[in-house]
C-alpha cells in the first residue's frame, strides 16, 4: 500500500489530502484539509501539511502530488517549491497535475455527468476544463 500526499495552493484555497493507494489501484482518502486563504498560502500551507500528516499518523508519504495551476503565480511557486523541497528531504518522487483537469475528473467521477469547471483568470477572463467520459486505462503509478 502506497501513501500519497496531495496539495494545491494555486488559488485562493489550500487543499491538503492524504490517500492510501492499494495494490488493486483503489485510492482511499485518509485525511484532508480545505481552507480559503487568499494571499496567505505561504503562511498556511506548511502548517496544514503538518496537521494532515499528523492526522494520518505518517512520518512521510511515498509520493507527493502537487497542483500546477492555472492559478496564482505566487501560489503556484509556493506549491511547487514545497513539493520539490519535501521530495528532496524525504527522497521520494513528486508529480505535478493540471488543477482544472483534477477538478473536472473528480466531479465527473462523482456524478457520472459531463462537467465543466472554471476559475477566474483576471482581466474578465475565465479558464475552464471539461470532462465528458472517463478513460484512465493508460495511467499507471
């Protein structure tokens, strides 16, 4: 069973979650945190990572997943630097994910319906991602 740590600090929110991935490919949530922290990801990300790891009763995960945006330039830099530093500290791999792809896939799996997710991109623009069907057969870990 592999232990996975995922976090996203690329927008106004911070998400930190831990998962167990069993040998059959089933992903099971262990602990999570979600909070709205506009312009404060540097202040809260490490604190919430520590809290979620403590709640999971883990010293370190086996893999780090990090959201890569789109989103706040500063939030993205904080998230990626944190993932890179923890990966080096724990000597484990890290992988980045497109934020909108993650959210579109999640909500599509939850509902089975076509999904469109979007975030504000400033200057009266939005960035979106859509999901109509699932086919993750080519993904492996």
